[in-house]
C-alpha cells in the first residue's frame, strides 16, 4: 500500500520533452472536442449583425433552437478542424511551456513562480497559435449560422480561393493579443492554485480539476473583449456588412464593435466562453497531468512505452 501511495504521488516536476509532447497532444484533443458544442454557441453569440434566425437570448436558448431547427450535429460542425490542429498545436504548446518554465528558473527553488510561469505560458501560446490559427479560422467559418461548407477541406479551399492565404492569419496578431494575457493568467493561476491546494506536489486529480477550472474562468472572463474582436476578424468573410468584411485589424474591429453595440458589445458571448473554458481547462490540465504522470511512471519502472 505504501509502495502504491508513493508511486501515485510521483508527479514529475520536469519530464522529458517526449512525455510533454504526448501528454499535451492528448490534452488538447480532449479539451477541444468535449466542449466543442458550447464553443459553437459562443461563436454564434459573438457574431455582429446575425441573421434573425441566429439571435439567441442565452446559452440554453441557443442550444435548444440550434438542436431543434438545425439538428444536434450542427453543434459539432467543424470539429474535425480542431481535432486536426489541436493535437500538434497542444503538443507544441505544452512542450514549449515546460522547456521555458525550466529555462526561466521555475524549478530551481520551491514555492510560487508567477513571473516564470506567466512568461513560459506566453512563449507557449506564441508558438502554438502560429500552428493553430488557420484551423481556428476554418472552425469558426463552419460554426456560424448558415455555413455552406460541408467539410474542412472545402472550407479551407474556399477561404483560400476568395480571400487568399492572409485570411488564415488576419486574426493572428489579435489572437496573440488575447492569448498571451490569457495563457499568462491561466498558467500562473493554475500553478498558484495547484500549489495552494496540493503543497506536496503529488498527483491528485481533484486538485488538477479545481485548479484548472478556476484558472480557465479567470483567464476567459478577462480576455472576452479580445475574443469578440477575434471572432469578428475570423468570420468577416461571411458577413453581409461591408465594413466588417473589409476590417483589417484589432483597433478597427474594436471601433466597429463599440459603434454597433456599445461597451456591452465587448462582452458578447461571455457566459458560454466562461462555461466552455472552466470544464475545458479542467479537462486539459487533468489529462495533461495524468499522462505526464503515467508515462513518466512507466519510464521509471523501465516498462516499454512507444513514442
């Protein structure tokens, strides 16, 4: 029993890069696919000047109306795009995070290291978003009401043919403006709550779920205005508003949002965004910490694990 307890508590602080890549890829796929329907609702609620059929009073109303009028499968439209992108992007994401956290000295002394973890999180998101951004554009084009795309490849070809390669990265500066503070807040919050809830640093699923959920809620709420601007830029090609279709950057997106919806426009989709990020970040961190612990424990035992 003591041997099992010691083994269960062996959560590695600095795992090999292969372990981080595998655990990160599995965590990313799990995070994005499980909460995908809520993300679809968030995208629709953030679109400016939606069609009358796509105006919703809340998350429950959106879920009911989409399910009854368009079918439940509509909530999963575009999920293949995030599956294709999330695995490699999150492998890069967590691999970069662990390397940078080590480089910035987070493992050198015990205790909290908010600056090191925040900086490592920022580096991780710069790398992963460069890979994920095109997949995210395709995802949101397929999520909006009245989307004509039947699959990921058709959507990618259409966007490229009509708007060029730049369309896949038009929102990248905005994405970084949002995700750098998001990930800095998420990583530093997660590491803080994890160490407060679990000072011994053992592998504890409950700790990872609670710490991940709290970190996701804080980061998601704080960066919602930037997410609204990102959605506008990524779905501009499908908008009937000429000004939105020709929007070229973050500041112009902010002006359009403010002029059309006022200050409240910056909080469009806040509830579904927080509702999706609390469980998704809890799932992401739980899956990541589990596989990091599991794969590392297999390595310590000398058991074969192919990667």
